[in-house]
C-alpha cells in the first residue's frame, strides 16, 4: 500500500496541472516539497512517487532531490534550526551561537535530537547580513541572536511552544512549511496575521522619504490590476500605437531604361536613398554580411564548414582564412621527444617509455617496420622481442 494519501495524490495532480502538458517536468520541485510534507523528508518512496506521476525515472528525480539542501534525505525534526556561520554573522558571533546550541542539544550538523523535535544545521548564508547574527526556524528569521536567546528559542520549541519570529508569520512545523513551499496556502487561523518588517529594512525607506527619493510616476495608492485588466490595457495601448503610425507611401515607379540600354539604379520609396545593389539588380539572394564583420573564430568555422548563410569566398571585402601547412610528422616527433626529455617526472620511479632515448628508438623501429608485414614489435623499453 502506498504511504501517500489520496489527498497528496490529488494535490500532486493539481501541481502538475499548473504547467503546460509538455512541460510537466517543471512540477518536480513543488512535488518534492509535497512528498516531504507527508513524511518529513524525501524518502525512496517519495522519489518513486514523483517519478511515477511525472513519467520520469528515479535517477532523474534523485539527481534533483540531492542537489538542493532544502530537500532532506533522512528523517528531520519538526523544527529545522539553521544558524548562519558565514563571514558577517560569524564575525558577529554566529559560530558561538551554533556551538552553544550543538552542546546544549547534544547534536551536530544535520543531526536530530532524540525526541525528534529539532534538527540543527549550520548555514552558509541566510541573506540577512544587516540583521546578523541570525538563525531561522523552518526558514522564519530570528535576528540578532546570541547564545542565550538561541537557547531560549530551542527550549521553548522542545516544550511545545512556538516562539514568535523577529520577522514573518507565526511558526509552523517543517511538514506544514513544506505544504506552503509546494504552493498551497497555510490554512491555520491567523497564520499570516503576525510579523512585520525589521528596522534595517525600514531604514532605507525612511532615508528615501527624508530625501524625497521615489520612483518617477509611482502612486502607492494605485490598485494592482487583474490579469484581464492588464491584458485589456495592453491591447488598447497597442491599438493606439498602430493607429498613430503614418500610412506608408506608395513605391515610386522604376524609370524606363535609357537610350544606351543601361538601367538607372532604383531608389527606396519615401527616402530618396539608393536601393541596395542586390535589390537594384533584381537579385533574390539574401544579403549576407562579409565574414570580415565577424569574429575570427566564426569566420574560420564558416570557411571550413560553409552553409547557406555563408558569404561566397569572392564576396567584396572577404578574406578567407587559410590554414598553414601542417607540421611534418618528423618535426612533431622530435618536439615530443625533446619535451619529454626536458620535463622528467619527479622521483626515481619513471614510467616505462618516459626516457627520450627509448622514445627515439621506438620511433625509428616503427618507421623502419611500417611497410613490412612481419616487422617486429617494440616493447615499452625499446628492445625488440
């Protein structure tokens, strides 16, 4: 019997329906969050479930699940406590906070307490340098922590409480958080009623207000339009733009041929400028830039393997790159032997055949026996068997 409930399967179908039919694989990330919300981690059964509903193999799903650290590959506690130990937070005391929690909880990185409540991890960066040192509980921030406040948070969690984050909504378990990351709303009463911005975030806004800095034409009271309203406004703007365009002038008739049989060059309608040479000659060949306008690499590649868009070699201004004569085999052999002799490997134990003299003997024997059917085979040391 499957470990996943009918509700999870229904939600999986809802997630897949968010994407185009030929892009269903894009649903893999939220589906991994979904199976994590059921078991608390991405188990082998969860990998098989995602592969089944998306028509993938388990290796493809596992490659994604092991790439992102937000997907846990073994059972995780109700609360994932992450302490930033990167440069800024570390300077401000982040490592001390982590060490204190590790000793207090009796666990190390990515380990879970015996009661299954807390999993501790050190994080490389939590993107909140102006609030450091910081830690998160199920990705909700606790700013400016020190060893004492961090211990207080984990003790309250283990006692069944849910301390209020510095910023963000009220805490939820890791499984409840995974449901939200899968794209479903938090249905707890008042779940998103709490929280607010932090002082460093508001500082930038206050500075802008003090100095009169604002986005040109921005009205904070303007309501956000629905997609239908935005599409309608875009269509109306496009119609006005099309109506404002001037009507194209009719093309001028080409003058009759002169008495001497030559035909004057035509001009572009409305501009009075001469038409391109190909157009004046009545050619239908596409105008292609001469290779000199391209990088040397592109010119070389096109010359060696031309296609329909490549200019002909005798086009005006064209310089066709020509490869030089290849080096003689003997030159290459001498250069190789000289290089090996000048760069002997360190130590007394040389690989077989690394000696320059042995290489030259092998080359001579190979050249001498190249045309004979029964030529002797040279060994690695250059001595014939």
